[in-house]
């Protein structure tokens, strides 16, 4: 079971669905509480009880859904926008596609509103035209009746014939006249729904309205009505013409604009017009809760009988925009409104708008089509360019991302194939250069590590060459110390026992530093030991032959064996170093042999800094007898001398690394070294050497040690 749970968790983690954040865990907690409440309610209902947790269940469910939507948005954003390609696509959509869509939507909305308003304007204008025609006829009729009354003629329907106002265009027209408080019905309308026997005259206009020509609401019906009053003597003649707003009249109003529907209603202070979902349109009046439904067959609504024309093309959609037309309440003189809905198509409005323009409209249409095609081509080109640019950017980023995977694995041999010549290509080239440099650096690092390993081995080997600790014979104790400036040292010192009371002291400094100086130092170390410990044939009159070999003198033919002297050893080292090293390589060397029985030191100094003999009485002797450095000139002879030592005397030999280090006050110097040794001469030799080396390091401070530091001390008992 635990394995299954781990696998499920691993799968959810892989797709980023495992809850990790606080919001995710809180959402899971809400869902858990909601499920618990649902189970609790189910148990209570099964027990024939009632629970009051329904509200909490809904609240927690809505809250969990809200937080879940936030988490889903975050998850989708993380999964979809992780790749740069998706980010660029989303950016392009927001920058290029959405604005174009908004502009198209705004354009369509403008066209919809314009076409709807234009259709309403055309219908209203046609309606007002009909009202003006009725008013003109009614004015002519009122003048004819007034003329007849002035001539003493009665008001009869024949006056309509005399006035030539029996218009076939208005077969349902009603005409009434009022004179001296009496009404006269001159025309009752042939198809009027309200026609009665005897005919009912049209009532007088509301008080204060006088001469009016308007859309009037009388009872439950709507009319196009005109009222004209003329003075006849001392009396007032009022002639009223009215045409009911029926389907025949609506057919004239809606000619070639679609279908017009109208319905009277009372307009309150605030109203809202909204299309319904079934294709009808209603007007809701907030104060009266009255709803005007313009659906087919609605009560008291009037609709033009024309059939709705089919679309010309797929863009010729049906448009319907409701509006209102002001009307007069004929009974009380109040303001009323008639709801109007015009259902039309853009093609109908286009024909109506350009009816009088002629063929020029085709030119305009062609021009607009060409502009639209041009803009479409530009948008298509922009889309293609955007996609190509996106592809180049994401391709370069993918190459870089793919290359970093090789780098993460430690493979620096992978190179990106650069195919373009832009800034991204420059970045790819820089990446290739970086990996190439890293590869070289790693190779150099491996080589450096190999060399450091070899130098470490060389250091260990060299450390074996130096004497360890204090070298002690019965009358003399000797101690030496060397601190390399680098891993290995070019300085050299050695103590070679020649018997119970005899010891050879060697101190040298090889030119240069590092591994080459260390190799030469090892070579000299081996030679000094070999020449010092082995007895060699020495002729009475010896000379240097070719190749540095000794040959017998012609004067003395008898050879004998003897111990080599310091001067002879220096001469032999000079020839060996000269023939076995480069011209610029050489070494300074101090060689001395101490005899414990005679307490004398026989030495030869081949160019080394003169060792010091610090007497117990405060004297200082510099041991400089000898000759030049070894290895620089092929044939050299060296001198040697002998000095006597007294108990308490200290022999001090050192390399230039002890006295030449500098700071702002100058060199450390020989005087400071002498003073330090004398000040601590009662201490063990090892401690004196440590104090000397520490004093030199303090003198140079934090600077790098410039040269190898070597010090050799010997004290006579």
C-alpha cells in the first residue's frame, strides 16, 4: 500500500498536482471538511433527522471552488508559460490578435448600432412623412369646410369630394369636424376596427394642444392624427383627421427596410431595452413593471405584413434595435410613447442609403473591398513575420537550453550550430566560446593538478634529502631549516658524517626557483655525498683533462688514496654542473669539514653568502675564502682555509632569502639576523632557527615570500 501511495505521489509531483503551498493545502482542507459535512448530513437524514449544515456545505463548496480556480490558473500558467515559445505566443496574442479582435468587435458593434439606428431613423422619418401628409390634407380640408360655412353651406361628407381629399392611400382614414359644440363624422374609415353604427366622432384634442399633427394614442389604439382649428365668425371650427396605425400603414412605413413592429406603452422615469433570448425584444418599465413584448402576435402590437427578406451573404445578418417614438395621449393630453422595433439587414440599409447615388456606390464598394484585402494581407504578413521571429528566438533559446544540459553533465565538447547572423547567433557563438574556454581550463586544471601532484611528490622526495632534526656529535650540535618559496626549494644544505668526530657541512643556493632548481639541487646533493663519502685517487700534480677526468702527472707516477678536501670537492662540482646543465645554470656553495678532535673547520666558499662565526666573546668572523660560483666557468681552482672554534661559538650559514626580503623600511639585513641569534643564543638551535624564520615573515608582512629561506646553525660545546 505504501508503494502504491509513493507511486501516486510521484505521478502527481511529476505533473505539479501535489499540494505544496499553503493555499493548496487549505483548499484540500476545505474540501475535506465539506465532504465530512455532506456525510454527516446524509447520516442524519437516514436517521430521519434534520441538519442545519446545508448553508455551510454550500459556503465551503463555493469557497473551495474559488480557491481551486486560483490554483488551476496558477498551474495552467506554470505549465503553459514555462516555455519561452508559449510566452511569446501569449504575448503576440495580447499584442497583435486581441487588439485586432477588439477592433473588429468594436467595428461590428458600431455597424450594428449604426444600422439599427439608421433603420429606426428611416422608419421614424417615414412615419413623420405620413403624419405631415395627413396634416397637409387636414389643413386643406379645414380651409374648405371653413369656406363652405362662410357661404352658409352645411357640413356634409360631400365636402371631402369638393376638397379632393378622398385619398386612396388612406382607406381607413377618419375625419371629424366640431363646430358650435356639434360633431360631424365626415369619414369613418372603411376597414376601421372601431367602426360603429352610428359612427363615433373623433374627440376634440386635449385642452391647450390646439393645432397638432402627431402620433396619438386614443384608448387602446394608436393613430396618425392631425387637428386644425379655424375661426368662422365668432365660432371655432376644429377639423380632425386620423389614420389608424395598422398593418397597411406599417407596410408603407417599412417599405424596403425590413419589418417594423410598434406598440404603445406608458414611459416611466427609467426604462431599459434589452433583447430577449428567443429573438423577440421587450421593453421593461421599472416603475410600472410593464413589459412590452414585440413577439409575433403580441397584444396591441402592430407589425408590418412584409416578409423578412433572406440574407444576401453570410455577413448579411439580421439586426434589430428597439427604440421609442413620442406620442400624445388624446384623452388627457399626457405624454405617451410607442415602442418601435425595426428588424432589418445591412443589405437593405445599404440599398436605402445609396439608393440615389447610382453606380458610384460600386466604386466605393470596390475601394473599401480593396482596402480590406490590403489590410488583411498586411495582417497576414505580420502574422507570418511574427511566427518566424518567434521561431528564431525560441529555436536559439532551445539550442542554448539543450546545450546547458550537456554542460550540466560535464560534457563541454558540445557546440551549438550557429545558422544566423544576429544577436542571438552572437549569444550562441559566445556560448560555444565559453564551453571551449572551460574545456581548455579544465584541461589546464587537470594538467595543473598533475603537476601539483608531481610537485608534491618532489617535495616529499626533497624533504627526505634534508637532514632531520638536530645533528649531534660529541663536541658539536648542528641544525638546519629550509622554507621553500614555492612547492620545492632551490636551496641546499646537508650534514655528512665522516667519522665519530668528523662531519662535512654543505650549504648552497641554486639559481632560479621551482622544479628546475630543485632537480639541480638533488643532483648536487648526490654529487656532494658521493664525493665526500668515497675516497678518490688524487695525483701529486693533477690537472683537469677533457671531460673533467683526472689524469696522472708525468712528474709523479705513483698514485695514492686520500680524503677529498673542500676545495677539491668544489672544483669537481664546478666541472660536473658546467657539463650537465645549461649555460645560465649555476649554484653558490659552501663546503666545510669539521674535525672534533682539533676543533677546527676547514672550508671553501664558492660564491655563497659568507657564513658567520659568532664568537662567544662577541666577535664576528665571515667565512668567505674560496672562489666563484660552481657551474658557470669550466676550469676554476678554489682555495680553502681552516678556522679554530671555541666552546660557545655559533656557526651561522644562510641563504639570501633570510636577509634580502624588503618592506617600506628596507631589507631585513644581516645585522638584524646577527642580533636575533645573539639575543637567543642560549636557546636550542631549533628554536633560534624558528625565531629567525618568523622574524623574516613578520618583516614582509602579508606579501608573498620572495625566495627560499634557509638557515644552518652549529654550536660548539
